[in-house]
C-alpha cells in the first residue's frame, strides 16, 4: 500500500511544483529577478518548510501518526515537489552567463532551505 501512497503523492507533488514554479517564474519575467530560477527556489523553500513541519509533527506523535502520512506526504508529495536536480541544472546553466548569479542561487538555496526546515520543525515540532 505504501507504493500507492508514494505514487499518488509524487504525482500531486510534481504537478504542484510545475504549477507553482511556472507561475512564480512568469511573475518574475519582467523584473530584475528574471535571470534567476526563482520558481524552483520558491518550491524548494516551501517544500523544505513543509518537510520540517511534517517532521516536527511526526516527532511529537511518535507512532501515533497515520501510517500513510510519511509515504504520501514526505516521500511522495514533497519528494516530487522539491527538486535538487533542477536546482543543480539551473545553477549550472547560470554559471555560463553569470558565475556571480550562480553562486548567489546556490548560497541562497542551501541557506534558505536549511533555514526553512529548521523553522518548520520549530513551529510544528516538539
């Protein structure tokens, strides 16, 4: 049954990532941020915050949380919603046109997502 939860969560996460990242990138198109992959950055920040929240929620419940929660929400949905491979490709592409923007993207993504996980855990955890 876990495979079905992961499958469903993964599909929903991938579609959600596409919708949110495309929308945010379109909003940034006519701003100074248009060269940065702000759509994926936003998905990675939000997904990191949500995984921190879920981890905190699960940690406070011990074995009293629904068995489907981790495979559906963490492995499936958030695994597909956040995307390290797209982050890496976007950063690689940025290096050819602007190494400074690439380093900004890498630094902001790593520091931002780690901070978001911590914040999510602090808000939703024990």
